[in-house]
C-alpha cells in the first residue's frame, strides 16, 4: 500500500511540474517576434490603381467581411462600401478575436504604419511589432500590383477613430499562439 501511495505521490508531483513547465513556456512565447522581409511597395495615387484596390477590398479580398464593424454587417451584405474601422468580433475555439481598424486614423488605425509594414502584414502575417498575426488573410501569394492596389485604396479611406478591443485568447489559444502561429509567405515566386 505504501508503494502505491508513493507512486501516486510522485506521479502527481511529476504532473504538476509538467503542467507548470508548459504554462511557463506558453506564457514566455506569447510575445516572440519574427523577421520577415518588408516588400518594397509604395502606395499609389493613380486612379486605376485606386479603382483596382477598391474592387479588391470590397470584392475578392473580402476585407469588409472582417474589418467592417458588427453594426455595419448588414450594409456589407448589401454591397455597400462602409468604413473598415474594425472591431468585428469572432468567437472561435481559441478565444475572442477582434479585427483591427484599417482606416487611416493615426491613433487607432493604420495611419502611422508604413506601406512596407502593411505589405509585410498582408504577405507574411507579421505585424508592425514583429509578432506573428493570426493570419486569416489569403494574401501570401498576391501579386505586388494587387498588394499595392489594396494598400493604396486603404490609404484613401477617411480616418475613423475606433479603439478596437484587444483579442482575448483562452488557454488553448495561447498554446496555439505559442507553438502554431508562424509567419507565412509566398509559396511560389511572386
């Protein structure tokens, strides 16, 4: 009987240490950064580029599907061009994710980001701070021309001040972020 108790005791201690170690590793990997190239793209003011960007943003690129606020979703479904001020809530098994503000506001949107930072986020899934993004955007293989058009159009959007809540990851989401989320990149030569 004493032997069984001793085995259970040491098994319990080992499990506690294993779980504590996993928690420490997961927490320590929440803010890891990655190096990814900055595509050498510059926003354009050319009317054809802007038209292409508007078409992509509200069409095949599906930007409005995620970056329009929740209260504008019906307008998006009707094909209206609403500000992409973010805040749309996605309740997923990994937690609550909120889409960022893509308007040109300098405090709450993309107004202070460079074109290269935006292109890197779209193509590689790496944010301005070097952290990997939960990259739901299928732009890794987008052409330079299409990325330029998207960024150019986003630059023309009027600033909308909308402080988006930070995403709230649950324990599973933190594990996914620590061990699964990595930068992407083109699967072929662009």
